[in-house]
C-alpha cells in the first residue's frame, strides 16, 4: 500500500521569508501523481501544486515550487516570499490515475505559521 | 468553474438518528465522488469511492451498513450516517472528479465539508 509521510507537524516562517515543507512517500509504481493541498481555517481544501512522476522538471506555481526526487521518493514544497495568508495546514498527497485507483492518499499534514 | 457544494455545512443530531449529507458538483459532471472523514487536527481519511450508477467501494474498516453512500446522478452523491453515535462526530468532506475533462489527470475538487455533532 502507498504511504505518505510528513515528518514536520508544525513549521514557522517569518513574512517574506522562504520555508520548505518535507514529504516522503512509498510506492512500487512508476507512474503516479503527487500533490500539495492547503487547508486554511475554513477547512476548504485547496490544490497548491501538482507533479506528474514521469516529468523530470519540478512543478512551479508562482511562489510555490517543489523539489521532486523520484529515486529518493521525496517531494518537498518550497514557499517563497511567505505571506500571512499562507498560514494553514498543508497536506502532501499521492495518487495513481487508473479509475478508482485515482483516490488520494494524504500525509498527516504540516501546520504552517507565518509571523510578522 | 469546478465548484463542489455540501449540505448541510453543520448538523447536530441525537444519538440513534440518521443524518444525510449531500455533495453536489455544480458546474461539471462527476463520474466519481469520494468521501473523507477528518478528525480534529488530523489528516483526511478516505471512507469510500462512489461511481455514478454503481455501488460504492469502501475502504477497509469502514462499515458499509453504517455509512450508506448513493451516487444516483452525475452531479449528486449522498452520505447517510445511520444510527449515529457520538463517536461518529467528525468533519466529513466530499470531493468530485471531473469526468468530462481530458488530459492525463482528472483533478479532484473538494467540497467545503460538513461538521457532524452527535449528542
């Protein structure tokens, strides 16, 4: 079974600084998808960024980028120029995309605090 | 686009009663919907996957007779918690997969969640 591990329960970053959230996963598959989701206090899940395993290039979305190391099964999220609105729970997630196998497996989450 | 709604957002019920939670895809057809449960300060745990017109696939450890899932149309799935007990109190989140879009991956879109409190 696939597992996703987030070893940092909480992280803190100063506004305008950069922070990196860690995620490792375990799978025997070669083609899969990795995600970072943000869950603010409203509890609404928001997709931050997605990475296809077959792509060597790391995904980037504005201030958010990932460091995808397939061999090491590592998928970290870097947030640059942190803003107060970035404060939230961040979940790393894994998925295949074959019918019902497209279900998401989530990590335990990292709570990010952004300070002034 | 790609909006998923849930109703109700909050519900309080007495122990032993049944509660129905609706999940709707408002602007797309959802061939697959997922139901998650989230305890306070914990991650999302998948309960079941439902495909339109067929029986739901439940994750190991989830009681099928207690958590009834119906996906009768391409825009609506319902989760009914039968004979609810205080331990069923939790935050329930649905997501819907857009079956109409092309590309290598059909993204899941999440509803805002339903907080269930069983007294």
